[in-house]
C-alpha cells in the first residue's frame, strides 16, 4: 500500500519560503514566485475596476489597498466570517497572523499553500478565468483557506476558536470540515456546497473534490475512523467515502458512489 500523506498539523513559526506551482516546486524558493502571483492578481483586479466602476470600492478594499496576498485574503475572509458577535475587524488580525506566520508540521508556510491552491483551481477548473476571480469569488477556495486557519488554531490548542471558524464555514459556505482534518496543498473544492470532511480524514496533495462529497465514518467505531485520500484523487459530486480506508494515488471516485472498501492507486469506483 502506498504511503499516505503525512500529518499537516500547523505550528507557529515565521515563514521562510514562498509560493510554488502545485506539487512540482519544493518549499523554500525565493519570493519571486510569490510576487508573480500577487502582481498578476493586482493587475487583473485593476483592469476589472475599469470595466466595472460599481465594484471599484469593493475591489480596492479587498485587493488594491492591500500590501500582500495574505492581507487581501484575510480581508476577504474576515468580512465573510463576520457574525456570531465577532466583527470583520476582530477576525482580520487572527487571519493575518495565520496566513503570515503559520506553518504546517512539514515546515511549509500556509502562505505557500494559498498560492498552490489558487494555481490548482485556475489550472483545473474550466470555469475559473484567473486567480483573481478565484480569490474574490470562489467559495470552495474561501472555505478551504478558512479551514487552514482553523486547523492551525486547533494545532495550537485553541479548540474553541477553531470550532467557531468551523461553524461559520458551515453557515456561510455550506461546507463542514472538522478543524483536525488534514488537507494537503494544491486542492480544488469545485462548487463545494455540501462537502463534509470528518475529524480523522486526510486529503492528499493535488486532490479535487466536487460538491456533495462526504469523507465520513461508518458510525461503528471511534478513534481513527475516516478516509485517507492519496495524492491526486478525484472524488465526483455526491460521492460518499466511509471508514478508515485508503484511496490510492490518482484514484477516481465516480459521482454518487458509496465507497466502504480501499481503492488501489490509479483505480476507480
């Protein structure tokens, strides 16, 4: 059986690396890749402001007035998550801290994962015209990045705050991802409505999940009870994968399937 993805429990150390294209460039490169992504997004948004004057205030606040991609994403998510007595102004520093300084257990900065996820959606989703569109409007991307913050908080022992984010993601984006679930980089959640990912689930690098996907337990066991997806797995709309089973690298799960047994690498259900 292939080796499953390593844990992605976040720690809190200053970032030292930058953005990479999905799966191909190692962590730790210089800031050129990171700057290219942010510069491209700013140019696209500036052009959109000329086409859509009504959107200028929103686009300026979310992107053009921000110094970094991390700050831009924090601003966008802060306004989307606002509620339950926590304002956007209160959310912003928490999100900024996570995106600027959070790392995974592998030592990869969360800021790197943001860029890999943006590239993944832009490359794999025919409905995504560019990375700026994904950053501004794609709730699958938004919900995933909010989960990355909740997972980072969970790893720090801030269980209540992580759970608040999980609750708001469920309410705002109609996605329910447990903060302890481990999700790799270069992920695409397409449409994303109805995605449910359980506490001990693992989603490997480069996976694509469509709407209505459940990575759940069988209800018969405690402890480690959720699926483990290898790299590059595609799970079709409405599919349900149950139990502590391995879905091998590059496997494809058909829409509306119910999977309760292991799937080999490159296999299909």
